[in-house]
C-alpha cells in the first residue's frame, strides 16, 4: 500500500511539474506579445522622428527650387507639415494601423500598393535561401562534427572564417565577377524582374542572389550545428550506445540528430531575421526589385512615406522572428 501511494504521489508530482512548465511557457509567450507591442510602438516613434529629422524641407523638395514661399507654405499646410510633431505622428500611426501608409512622394501611388509586389519578391528570395540553408547547414555541420579535427573539419572552419570576415557586398561582387561578367559569364549579373511578374518565373535571375545569401547563412548556422553535434556525441548516452556496439549511422540519426537539432531551431529563426535585414545589400547589389532596393531608392529620393513604411515593416519582421526564436528555445528547455 505504501508503495502504491508513493507511486501515485510521484505521478501526481510529475503531472503537476509538467503543467507548471506548460503554464510558464504560455506566460512567457503572453509576456513576449505584450513586450513586443510596446517595443514596436517605440520603434514606430524612433522611425518617425528619424525620418522627420532628415535634412531638407519636404515641401520644398517636392515643388522644386523654383517654387515660391507661398506655394511651399500652402503645400506644407495641405500635407499637415505645419502641425505639431505629436499630431503628425498620431495621424501617421493611425494610418499605419488601418493599412493606410500614405502615398509615395515619387510615384504618387499608395505605399501599400507599391510595397505589395516588393514584399512578395523579397519573401521569395528569403524563402528560397532558407530552403537551401537549412539542409546544407545540417549536412555540413554533421560532417564537420563527425570528422572533427580532420582535414574536412579544418578546411571547413578556415573557409567559414574567411566568409564570415568578408562583407556581403564583397562576396556578391566576387560572385558577379566569376559567374556573371568576366570569367564564366553563365548567369545574368543583375536580377531584373518585370513589374507584375512573379520572381519564380525568372529562375536564372534568382541564382546568384540566392547563392550569396545561402553561402552566408550556411556559414553561420552550420557552425552552430557542428557545436551541437559535438556536444551530443560527447554525451554519456551516446558513449553508452557506442559501447553497446550500435552502428554509427544509427547513433547519428536515431540518437544524436534529434538532440542536436533542438538548439539549432531557434538559431534558424534568428538567421531568417538576419537574412531579411541583409537583403538590403543583396537586392541593391543585384538590382533585385525587393523592399531592400526600394528602401535605397526611397532614401535617395527623400520619399518619407516609403522610408517609414519599409523600416517599420523590416523592424516588425526582425522582431517577430527574434521572439519566435526565444519562444522555440523556451519550448525546447521545457521538454
């Protein structure tokens, strides 16, 4: 009877502990959402103030140097630029929350319409890069861990160090020089896509930018996979499996792989966030019509509504993916 009561108490204790962990995870998610909303509001304030602090009178830029002071004043009143910054911010934020981000000062079209096509192009580029990054990072990291301190591992670490130390702009320029211009000239050096067309209809134009993003991503994520596999391979239960005579293939894919992948999943979310942020350089370099190149064009043209919308959009995506990485890490620790 005493043994049964002890067993029942152990079961109840385990269930209570599991429920407590689950509740703490949900509380973490709820807290992250609340903090995220506050953070994004702070980001919106910073974005608005930073764009307002850009040099030059917006009304004067729109009308040109030949406009009279009366015309400039009338346009400032029409655009609400003569109102206090708090009022201007409130009107802008209200429009953002309702999907109205204003009109582009260059094209005169609604910003939401102009960005819709650009977002699709950038999302296609990022998704394609992640499709290649994830399996390649797993394979390279696994091989480097299995052949630790051998020729493959040392060559991989040396190459990864070189790639990490080289800016993306330089890597992209080298790729263009090798495969798009002087050496092999087998792929287009720029990724021009006709307006209204889908980017996957131009597979040759996507090869070089996706290749550069994949190279950078694999260099980052595969090193984390390598470290995770090394830690797992040195663990007691893997050493015990080796002593029992299990095959290396079974040990790797049955025992080591699930445990080694767990820390890499949050890292993949962070990598996706950095891939979105790094797309500005890649898109500008390859003349790819995404939100990154749109941001460069908006800054050069002093198009404040476009600048505000793009920066806020990229900051939101970056923050959400970082929070997703934190939540996935918490879920992994609660297992």
